[in-house]
C-alpha cells in the first residue's frame, strides 16, 4: 500500500469491451468503478454536439460519409453498436446501438447518483472554427458545469490537441480545467510550460515511452499528467512507475484490477 492511486478514465467509454461512445459502454465503465469517462465531441450539420471519434461514420456505425454533413435526425437512423464484437447480435439494445449526444451523456452522468469526472475532447477546432467550443460552453452552462465548484458531483475537463481550442475554452469558461493533449513534444512543453492556463498535460503513452522526462518536467512545474491510451500491461507499469495522475484506458477493468493490488 503506497497511498498513490491515479484517476482511471474509460476511454470512449471503455472501447475494448463494448461499442465506443455508447451509453451502455459508459454505464458499464461507471459500474466497474472508474473515476471518469473520456468522450470526443463533434458537430452535426445542424449544430448538435455528438459523442463520436472519427470524421466518418463507417468504422463505428452502419452509416457512411461524414458526420458533419448529416443532421442529428439522419444520424439517428444508423446503428452504432452492431459493428463491435461485444454487441450481442440477438438483442435490441438501444444503449449500445444509439448515437449518443453530449446532452444525453451529461444528463445521464448527472442522474447516475455518483461523482463522475468527464473528459471532453473537442474535434476538430481548426476545421470547424470556434463553433465546437462555443456550443460546448453553452451546453456546460445549461447543465451548470461551466463554473465548477469543488463539491460538484460532475466535474468537466476539456481536452484538445489544439492550443487554439484551449484558448477558446479559457476565454469563455475560465474555471473549466483543460488538458493539452500531446503526440509530440513541443520545446515549451518539454520545459514544463503548457498553453493558455492549462494545468494538465495529456501525452500519449508512446510519447511517455520515448520522452519520460516530460513527466518530471510537468511535476516540477506543478502540472498534472493524464496519459492515454494505456491498454497494455507494460504501459500500465510504466505510467504507474512514474506516478501519473490519470490513466485513460480502453480497458478499465484491467486497470482497476491492477490498482486493487497496490
Ligand atoms: O484521451 C485522449 C485521446 O483520446 C486522444 O486520442 O484519437 O483517441 O481521440 P484519440
Ligand atoms: Ca479522444
């Protein structure tokens, strides 16, 4: 027993076992005991924020084409679970097959009766201008989440690979924490500096493997680190060894089981 325990976040709801970004996956992850959920958001043609990773529909639904070219009503026609090996073929499971809007996800976590940390990643700030962040902040305000207080049951953190998106969030909702996601290491980050008031670095595990000094630079600067996507035993041992603050994983059960042995 060391006293150290990182936060565990279910990446896309825990995408290994169940179809990603579905309410069923998010509920399963909460039942398993994660601290929080990770979710990507993008805009539909008629301006709704939906929980969806890819630009295109084809990998994670039976639809085709770009998410951004369809209205929410059109997107609702498709099945978002049947592509996944974890989807039971003989059952009608709306929670595992329906497109999830951010609004539905926020309502569900508010009602779930336990504290939830929600990591929301905006895709793609350069392609859609400021609209994703503007609509996200508007939605957070509606749910009373844009000015967080320490005892709020639902705590939202916004993540992006684009410093521009973090700047927009800071301008509109300065109290909402942000994570600067990293695949590469810009020199300023290597020296412990994060853009636009961000206090959390979000390196990919590949970057942690090749540049572990990043973690100590962040710690010395008083920043936290949330590492993605930690699915393999060696990677989990690596990030636990560095005492990172958050582990984002497609396999929450595997991470939680390992933490139970600490
Ligand atoms: O949690 C951050 C991670 O999700 C970033 O990569 O491609 O899975 O959105 P991606
Ligand atoms: Ca993501």
